[in-house]
C-alpha cells in the first residue's frame, strides 16, 4: 500500500504540474469576473489593509463555486491520468 500511495502521488504531482498553467488561467478568469484590475492590484499589494478586503471575503463562496464550474473537468482529467498511469505501472511491474 505505501508503494501504491507513493506511485499515485508521484503521478498526481506530474499531472498537476502539466495542468497548472490552465488552472492559473481559469483562476485568473474567475477573479476577473468578480473584481476589477484596480481591486485585484489593491488586494495583492495591500493584503488585509486593502479597501476591497470585505468584498473579497464576501465573494469567496461565489468565486469558489465558479472555479468549480470552470475547472471540475480539469480536476477529473488530472486525477484520472494519475490513477491510470499508476495502475498501468503497477500492473506492468507485476507482469499482468
């Protein structure tokens, strides 16, 4: 079991890395649906002292929901690829 966990984890890390750019693009698009450039810059630079902190807090749920809508297929592909590669590697090692 530890060997399988390590194998899956390694393939998952590789699969995530391969899709990180798409995830970042989706996240960028979602935040731009809820915030202006000026608001995002303020939040990035001023953190908790930004005048948009409350807006950011209010929109955490909607932003997360939209990100889930936009990226659920990406997450499924990532997990499926990692599990498939790990399974294939394990069965190849066993000679199946």
